[in-house]
């Protein structure tokens, strides 16, 4: 009986075992993303990508979830983000994956919110980000690297970088249970070069770590030349396109099909522009909400896919903004601190605007996605006027705020990266004999902006004078006066790195003085170089710093209080002399901590720090940005400190205004 019972139950047990096994296999097979019949397929069903770029490195980590929820409420099902190499490897083999650089947490958060991810791993990203995402130490390697090419030294460094990054990414691929459905190789390479061996190498390297099942893709402008140079369908890499918002997308999607394998050309605009970037000295770029929504509708309502660039722009905190050039590298234009991009989710997270509402309606109409309630805007505070005091002149404390380990003496000027100064400012100093009533100073190649000062002793009193500015984009000569001194004249040149070029043929953008310096045709020699470091707020209580962006040791301020008030009064200060200012404001309680903006109206040009955090560059004298965004997580209950490094002179009242609703634009063009 026992043997009979076992025999009777065996087929049922086998059946259940087979069902369990098939269910398990079926479950694994079902979680899959691929392309067939010119359609994206997810888990066996057609899938339309309605995505948006939201860059983790442009948002304080405390706000990642908030911004992703706002993107989801817009109707997006996918987030796209670049991965900037320079953020994660600020120095050779010093890896950063915490704070702003905690990409794994960001990707997992997207998955928790039921959003998919398109990951743009570069190694070049563009993105209006310093050096297009390349670490600036690449510029120090000799012989000089050929970036974005098959240069063997460059490729070995890419391999080392991806060897650190991609093992972190692989477990988060969609087929492995994560949110990542697609991984982009390079970025718009077709508008840069035609080195197919370079692209083939990147594909092989990516597949070594990510396997053969992930959908790799390229993005190029929707023109034949770009797609011919940038696409690699023979490597089974999907070709996506981007194009101007006003363009008719469907002829471009038909062209896209020619550069994909048969059946593998799901129509996708991987950068659908919701706005545009802005440089200093321009008017804020804006695009009309109605026309932008109408253009998106022509894509989504015909079942094509699109990724909004940007869904949320964010902020170029610290010194990470990029720059562009025109026909030559001297036609230089640096990007603003704000990367608002006129996106539907504003820099401060605002969604109660016409563009967000118009795009949300179109996405709902075309895809049937539910209309989630509009999120509330984040509360903002008016903390009012803050009176600042001058702490010191740069020249009075230069020995205290220059890094002695990076300082250098050289026969000729060295470029910034050569002495390890990757961001910020470098002060050059030499001497000459002033014999004529005036002289002509020539710096043929300065990157990017040089302030010139003269100093010497007259009757035992040190006399210092501002001589003017030499800029990369304007005149390279400057008439300087003779101070009529008994001693040699000291020449000081403070050079600001305003952001490296991130797009085009001139991305190999070293900073500082890149040519000999002459006075009246005679080359000056014997230079001392003082790299400015902003390492600690020495005058404040020792506190635990708010989380900083990795490598932005350039994001902290060092001010040394070693000078008496009498000495400060006796010094010869001029309005164009770089100076440090400090102010304080009080927040009563945790509940009173809110986002705010600092208005710099009336100031000239410089960098601002709040509680040791570099909130970015200001330049209201040039415009158009007049206020810098201060996210609440940077603030704290009690005393909060603002430090300003002003290059030319404060506003007459020596105040800044912390406001909830800033008058954002200023400058001569406004």
C-alpha cells in the first residue's frame, strides 16, 4: 500500500515541480527589455519610453527623491542621467561614490519609485559639465592625450574607470532585477569624429562587464553625417537621435532606421529639448510651453518614444559648470551656475508653471498614463538682508590660503593642472623694472580671465595698484602704468578657471596662463605660482561639514584671521582688489529651515559659500543670473555663515538679500 501510494503521487509531484521550475524560468524570462519589430519590448509587451534627464550630481542628495517624484507626477516612466567621470575619480585612482557621487543609491531610489533608468556612462558626456565629464588630471599626461579616440593611453584610463564603475552598475541592470533598461556609449560622437575603432572598443569593454543582453545605445544629432560617424549598428548597438524641438521628427526617425539593424529601430528622441542652456552675458534662454508641448505630442501620440532634456536641470554647484566655444577657442562662453534649462521642473523644484502643466497634459493624452495630483512646491523662506564685513584682502593672506604643497617656482608660467590646481584660481607673480611712463603687458593665451595688479615700495611704503583685466575672449594686451618706484615692480596676475569647454573640437582645455608673458616685447621669467585653496572656515567653530561634492576641496573656504583691524585700515585697498567678506544669519529652529535664494544685485563677480558649501559663481555685473539657489539641506538651525570671495568690489551697502522669490535676472543685457 505504501509503495502503491508513492507510485500514485509521483506524477503529481513531478507536475508541481515542473510548474514551479517553469514559473521560475518564466519569471526570469519575463523580466527582460529588448527591441524587436522596431518596438521597445518590456517583459514581453510593447513599451513606450516617456523619459526625462534628471542628473543626480546637480541635486543635493536629500532632494533626489523629491525631484524623481516630480518627474513621475509629470507622467515619466524613465529617468536618464549622465555619469560624470570627473566627479567619481577626482584624482587618479581616488574613487568617490558617496554623497553627490552615490550613484548606486540614486539608481535604487529610482527603482523604489517604480521608474526605469537610461544610463549615460560616457566616458565623455558633454552635458554643459566641466570638460565634458573628463577628469582634468587627464590634461597633465604627457605626451598629451587625444581625448575621445583610440589613443592607447587614453583607452587604458577609460578601462580603469569603467572597471571601477561598471561592476557597480551590472547588478542594477533590468535583466538582473534592477532599473537600468539601456546604457549609452559615448555621447554625440558623430558630431566630433569618425574613429569607429574607438566606439568598437567601448562596446567590447561595456559588454565585458554588463553582458550581451543589455541594450547599448548611441545618441547623435538627426542628420546623416552625424549618424554615419556616430552609429555602430554592426555591434548591435541601438542608434537613438536628437534634434531641434521645432523639427518634424518623422523624417528623422525614418533616417534613424537606416542606421539600425532591421527590426531594431524603435523611434526614440533621446534628447527632446524642453529648453536650452545659457552663458554669462546672454539673456536667459526660454522656450514656449505651448509649442514645446505640441512638438512632444507629434512624437508620443504616434507611439514613438522621447526623453525630455531636461526634465529637471538643477544647479552647477561648485566649479563644475562647463563652457562652449565658437569658431575658435578664444570665442569662449562659460555656462551659468544655474542649470534651470527652462525645464518643466524648475531649478528649485517648482512644478506650478505652464510648461510642466502643458507637458503633463500631452503625456496623459498620448499615453493614457494617470494624471497624478500636482506636487506642492517646496516652501521657501525670506531670511532678509545679511550685512557682511570684509575679512581680508587676498594679497594680505595669500601665504595662508595658497597650498604650499602645490605652490611652484618656474622659469615660465605653468598651467593650473600642471601643479595640481584643478579648479578655481591661481595667482602668478614675477618682477620687472619699470622704466617707461607706461608699458604694454601681453598674455597671448590666458584661460580664462586674468586680473592684473602692480606693487612696489615707494619711500618704504608698499603701493599696490589694479591695472585691469585680460580675458580669453577679448584683448590680450593691457597698458599698465609705471608706479615710479625705487625697487622692481611686482606683477601679480590672478587667473580664474571659469569652467572647461565641454563640447566641440577645443575640449582639451587647460587652464591658467598658457603662453609667455611679455612687457614691451620682453619675456618675463622667474615666476612664483600660488594656487588658492578654500579648505576651512578658520574663523568659525569647528563643526561637522555638510556633505560636500567630492573633489570640491575647491568647494570650501579658508579665511585666516591674523590681521588686526588697524592693519586692515592701514592697507591700501582698491575697489578692484579681490577680498573676502563674511556674514551671518540665524534660523530659529529646524522647522524654519527652507530653501532660499541669495540675491547678489550690486555685487560684481566672485564665488559664494554657505556653511562651507560652494553654491557657485555669481556675476551680476555681466548677467543674466543675479541670484544663487540655496537648498534647505545646506542650512542648519542657529547660526549660518555666508562667505563671499568678491573679485572686484562689493555692493555699496555690503549686503546680500536672502529671498524666497528672487528677481533672478540682472546685468547689462536685461
